[in-house]
């Protein structure tokens, strides 16, 4: 029996993975749908766009959910969703966008609770969106992205993606620590 050793270069190789036009189009579609959905949610919080509650009502919601300084938390969440979503949609600073959205989803899932997975009170949609953010952060944005045209960001850098997701999770959990 042959024992296989894990090749570290699989995780930490900085060369771009082989991709096809169809692969990159698939990433583009997923980035646009997930990123613009998250940006839309952020603008609902910040500006009341798309029938959203706006900053004052969102701040009250954060206070009722046990966060101190609800208005400040509403701004942080709204900016994280808006800028993270736009970054993801454009494929701009994709690991950073993934980190911002990871912190948001850690808090969303905690507030919503894990009592049910499916609607009407479940977290199914949040889990699917979060998994999409993680997948896009780990795979990279593909060639139809701003990152692809910036020399320093052109190559998919898996270690940055993993570090960004971990940093986003840590920040998300730190925010949960200040919640009542």
C-alpha cells in the first residue's frame, strides 16, 4: 500500500490555477449575484434603498439584538455588506471582500440562531450565501475580475484567501463577544 503525502504547494502555490472561459464565466455570474445581493442588503441598512429600514431603524434593530452602540454597529454592518459585496461583484480585493462578508455572516448566523435550517425561521439562505462567499474567496475571482488586471493581485493567492477568511471569522467572533 502506498502512502501519499500532502503536498503543501497545493494550498500555498501562488501560481494561478488553470481555468477555462466557462469556469471564469461561472465565477463571474456567482460573484455578480452574491456580491450585488450583499451590496443591496448593505444599502438597505445604510440608506433605506430597495425598501430597506435605513440607518436609524437598523441601529434600533442592532440594539434590540443586544449589540452596544446599535447605530455604530448598523454603519459597520452596512458598510461591510455594501463594500464587501461590491468588492466581490467586481472581483476587486477579493480576499478582503470575503473577510468583510465573513464577519457579517458570523454575526448574522448567531443572531438568527440555529434552531431551524429551512424557512420560515431557518438559516438556509444565509448558509447558502455564506458558503458562496467562502467558495469565491477560496477559488479567486477568475479572469473577468478587476483583480486579474492588477499585477500584484493577478495570481490567485490561496494563502491570502485562507488568512482573510480566518481574519474575518476572528473579527466576527470578537464582535459577538461585545453582544449581550
